[in-house]
C-alpha cells in the first residue's frame, strides 16, 4: 500500500478557496491524498456560492465546515505532509507548528467571495477559482512524490504556485486581489 499524503489547504476565512481545494483534491487524489482545510480566522460557515458550485459539479458537500487551523496543530492531529496557502493574507501570517514537518508553498488564488456584480458574475468568479485550483491540484497529483528528493519536490510545489496563466480569465473589476506580502512561503 502506498503512503497516504495529508494535505492542508489554508485561507483566512476557510469558507471558499480552501474548501474548494479540499473538495478537488479529495476527489482527484482519492486513495493517495487526504485533503483538509482550515482558516486563520474562520468565518464559521462555508460560502453558499462555494457550496452551490461544488454541488453542481457533483461533489458531496455534507462534511464541509469552516474551522480554525488550530485544529491541525493540536496533539493528536494528523501528521501533515503538505500545507498550501491559497490566499495572500494567510501566506503572510505566522502559522502554528504543524505535526509532521510538512512541505509548504503558497498557491495564491483571487478571492471569489470578494466578487461583486450579478449572480452570473459571482458564479464566474467561483468557477474560475475551481478551474485554477483544479489545474494546480492536477499537476500536484501527477508529481512522482516518492521518487523526488526533498529539494526537488519543494521546488516543484513552489513552481505550481507561480504558474503562468493561473489567474487567466479572472475579471479584475469583479474580484478584489490584495497585494502579495513579501514572503511567499508559509510561516511556521
């Protein structure tokens, strides 16, 4: 049996991007990866647009909840293999010490919850978030993780976060994009 990799996706609110990433990885990486998500300042509820998108795409949304990243830093928490921040604010925060000494990278995605406009414009922002995350996660799951040395693997997961065209098609007026902090790696 191959190793099951635990992957934590972080965002500030844990209501949209990190939840969508968790759903995608649990579906495409089933049997190889277990995806989890959390936030530094969880909203307490999953964004209804994120839930609607995931339901429409055939994901089971019954188990999703907005939760604090502290749940994954406690004794007894799963040992993490990877931690990816998907929002610039979370990437700039000091993270807890994660069990398992995971590899970390920043995979910043514009916040679809900040989208303004009509229902179709908001839905477009959420669809684009799903597209960008699915692209990155697809590349990640195709990596020969066990065959790569630590430095090469770290470089590859960082490159995924800097992919050209990763934000292609995001309507700039409809989605606010906070400026990136100086650090591109997850703290902790």
